[in-house]
């Protein structure tokens, strides 16, 4: 979380926008937990025969209103959160360029132009993504996970909830290992991007000399070698990046298996109703995003820190 400390000056300056976004995000999380509970009630009512047409329409109307309110609030927090993150990128880029204009010629002799261009483009984009998507995943993963687990444990069954969470420590371990690897690989990929930028600057600025000595094939070969290196370095990042989602889906799949198997047993022993089991599995499905968000949070923060 070192990056968030480094960006504390911006977070304090725009704390009202972030505060509104976070509050709306939390409220939306609470609202989104209502439909599974209503669906469970409808299933139990239909199964017992106590659900009449009027009551069913009331439930359907309630689900419709909840969906509309959730849509409006989601639009609002998205606009606030990502709009502020784009403002950070613009601010940092302006400060960076202003700082470059104040530096001495010695600095430019020691630092490659391509590296400076990489800092002003890809690196700042990574920081902006942390300030936007990173904050979203941080708040949403903690908020949705906590709320969903409390609802599952209190409204459904705490034994079933604990059983379904057995694979989660493995998920935390896997995310930590992948996050540490992606940090180093992303730094290497950014360095290769800076080298490519520097090669382009040299070629364009010396284009007349290159053509005068008929060195076009040689320069093309040099550029091809550099872009191949950039491709390979980014593929090293991608090979770690693509592991996040399948690992999360695999472990959540184990949670589904445990929840469905143990939940079916609890239905037969009359510890929970069929509607509660359906609602539990919907809540378990809602945990996929927080788990995925947790993985993406580590990914995004490691990139932004790099």
C-alpha cells in the first residue's frame, strides 16, 4: 500500500470526490445483496404454496426498483471515482513535463529520451489505474466480501458459510505469490519499452543520415530486435497476469462444490430451506467478483508501485 501513501497529497486534495464514490459504492453493495434474499423468499413461498399472485408481483416490483436504484448509484460512483483518477493522470503529467523543462542539460545526457517518454505515458497510466481501478477493487473486495459473508452466516447458516470458505486461504497465498512476481516483471517490461522509445527517437532524429548511408535495412533490423524484446518482456508479464482469473475461478468452483454438497445435506436435514440454499449459492456467486477484485488489486498496485 506504499503507493497510496505516496499519493496521499492527491487523495486529501480530492477527498470529497473519493468519499462520495466510496459511500455510494458501499450503499450499492448493500442494495445488491437484497435480490438473492427476495428470490429465496419467492422460491420458499412457491414451494409451500403460500405465495399468491399479488405477493409475487410485489416481489417482482421490488426487484425492479432495486435494479434501477443500483444502476443509478453505480453510474454516479463510477463517474466520481474514475473521473478523479483521470484528473490525477493529467496533474502528474503536467507536473512531470514542467519539471523536465527545469532540468539541466547534464540530466538529459545521463537519461535516455525514450525512458522519459515511457515515464510520461505507460508509467503514469499505471499510476492512474491504481488511483481508479485500484481504489475500486480495494473498497469493493473488502466491503462486498465482509457484507456478503455476514449475510450468508446470519441469514442462511454459519456452518455452511465456513465450509464454503475453506479454499479461500489458498487463494490469498496464490495472490501474494503472483503479486510479488508481477512487480519485478513489470519493471523489466517498462524498461524495455523505454529502450524502444529511445530507439525510435534516435532513428527519426537521424533519418537523413540513415538514408544517406543506405542504412534503412540495418535500422529496421535493430528496431525489430527491440520490439521483439518488448514483446517478450510483456509476454512474461502476461503469463503471470493471466493466472489470476483461472486460479480464482478454480478455488471459487471448489467453494461452489462444497456449498452445494453440504447445503443439499442441510436441506434434507431441515436445517435450511431450499430457498435459502438457492440464495446461498447466489451469494457465493457474488463473492466471485470480490475475490477477482482482490487479485486485480494486487496486480494493479504492483504495477502502479513499479
